[in-house]
C-alpha cells in the first residue's frame, strides 16, 4: 500500500469518527481532482461565463453535508463517490445556466458566486492551505448562524443538489426569491468567515 493511500484511509476513518479537521483535509486534497473534471466538462462559451471553482465549491459543500453516506475506505472509492456528486452538480449548473439565459434580462437576478467567495485551489502557501482546511471544518457551525430560510436554501442547493426550480416549489416561493435568499446566505457566510478570522 502506498503511503498516500494509507494517509487517505486514516483521514477517512478519522472523519467518520467526527474529526472535522480530517474531513476538511480530505476535501482540500480533492480540489485539484474536482477542478480537472469541471474544466473538462464546462468549456467554450459556457466555460467563459462560469467559474470552475464555484462548481467545485458546490460539490465540496455537498460532500461536507453528506459524508456520513460515504461507505468506502480508500482513495479510489472516494473519488468514484465524489465523481457522482460532482457530475450531478455540473449538470445542475449547466441546466440552471441554460434556464437563466432564456429568462428576460429584466427578471435576471444572478447568484453572487465570485471566486473570492471561498479559498481557492490556487492558494499554495502552508498558511493558506491551513485556512482552507479550517474553514471547511467550520462550515456546519457557520451555517447555523444563517436565518432559517437562508440556511434551508443553502442546504437544499449545495448539500442536496436541488435545482432552483425545485427549491422554489419546495419553499412555496418564486425562483427570484430563492435566488435572493441564496445570494444573501452566501454573502452572510462570507461575512461570518471574515468576522471569525
């Protein structure tokens, strides 16, 4: 067994035991893999409009909230599981983008997912990597600080992979209202992250 395989198995075991730092490190290690998949799937004009890092972040949020459903023990099983979640998130992003393009410009309220929303894979210093791991491990606590509606929208969108239309139907709200809640929820998450730091 390679040393890297043993390391990921140890992290998976620790994460299952509730070690959030271990889960944060698992997520941090998977960013380059997920980014490569994203860039391979989203290209051309669509790639110019969408940031691969945003799609990766959606998957990492989904994994963070659903890690208890992962049943594997090693790197290959982890990446296969991540690939399934990430593939669904990419499909959701493409579908939502196509739907947004069809809406009238006057109704458009784009979701504010700028690259500075969360730390990115391009950060390379040890302190920046440590910050990414720490923030991933604090996500659950940060989500608790959101209003109930914002927390529910973020949970449904990023943890459950629901589309904007599905969330609107579930919450009995307009799609524009859901986009607004999601935008404010993400802004508040960034504020809390900045305040804690």
